[in-house]
C-alpha cells in the first residue's frame, strides 16, 4: 500500500477504534504502516493535522448521510451516531474542530447553513454531549436515554435559533 494522507488517516482511525486516543501516536502509526516516523511527515505536517484529517473523514461520513440541504437536527443526530462508532471519536472531532472548525463541520450544520452563532452552538453542544457520553461509557456509566436527551436538547437549541 502506498503511503498517502488517506492511508495514514485510515490507519489512524483503525488505531483509534482499537486502542483509543491515548495510544494514537505518530510512532505507533508509523509502526502500523511499516514505515519510519519521518516518512509520515511527508504527507501529514504534524499530529494536529492528523486530528483534522481524521475529523474530516468522520465529517465526510455525516455529509454522505445528510447533505447540506438536510434537516439540521437529522445532521446533528447523524454526527452523534458517527462519533459514537469510533472510540474517542467525539474527542478527536473536538480537537479537529478546535483547530479548523470550517473543515470539520457537517454541511447541514455549517455557518452557511445556520449562521455563525447557531453553527458554533450546535457543534459545541454535539461535541460536548458526545464527549461526555463516551467518557461515561469508559467508566461503565451508561444512559439508555442519552440519544433522546441529545435529540431533545439539540432540537430545543435549533428551534431557538430558528426563532431568532
């Protein structure tokens, strides 16, 4: 397999899913790809860029399910589902969003679709809520109605945004 930004991102997602964010290092990534760590830097500038690439990949999954014309609540729910499919997915997306929000915000939730305040607000709600949900899961604190709470709060937030 040729070493590309895409192959690096795919392998990073595999490491993330198997071991979590704590074990996602450039050295481990290079070992998994059977290359020297320095080879990664030809394709990915640094670990922060890797976080953005991973977040962009998750964002692409949301955009496939919910294109820009989709209902924002449906897009927020799709974002939650996709983040939950990856171990520490919300934390990675949060890191990517912190670095480059315009690149990792789903099309139906971006500034052009919702306006700056609403877009940032719904993303902050989604990333915070799912990060908490994933961290609670690490400690065996499960909430059977977490999805319902997420949808209700996102719906309230988006409803208020539409009213203003």
